[in-house]
């Protein structure tokens, strides 16, 4: 149903600030537009995004109907130790999507 694109370095030096970019392909229907049949389409949006680094939250966002389809988020964190970045999207109608990205920290 949804497809995510994560852009983050595979490795970084300890203490380096890294940029993380996450894009989720999702239609993001606001619930205000009429469909082809004239009836209002049901709302279907991603309502929250969380990124954790080895279980510790590094970024979170609450999303609303005004966010465009395919929400794109960009943020920074500090590379502290080798670990896993986990990305979680939650939305209407029981929607959930998760992705992981391994980060190797050197010297």
C-alpha cells in the first residue's frame, strides 16, 4: 500500500551530524473533497511519524490534513554509536508502515 524512501548515510564518524530524509508514498486524502460520485471521500492521512535511533526517539512529527500527498521529512541527528534507525508512520484506518536503516559509526 505505501512505499518509503529513506536517505541516510550507511556510515558516519562518531559525533558527526548526519542528515536523514524520509519520504512515504501515500495519497493523503483530506476528507473534504468530493469523489467522482459527488460524495465526500473518506479521510485517509498519515497522522504521525517517529524516528528512533537504537530505541531512543530522535525526531517525531504530527501530521494534519493540510500535508501534501507523499509526505517528505528531513531532519538531523548526531551519530553516537553503531545502531539502527527505525522509522514508523501511523495513519487513519489502521494504517502503519515501518522501515529500518543500519548506521555504522567509526572512530
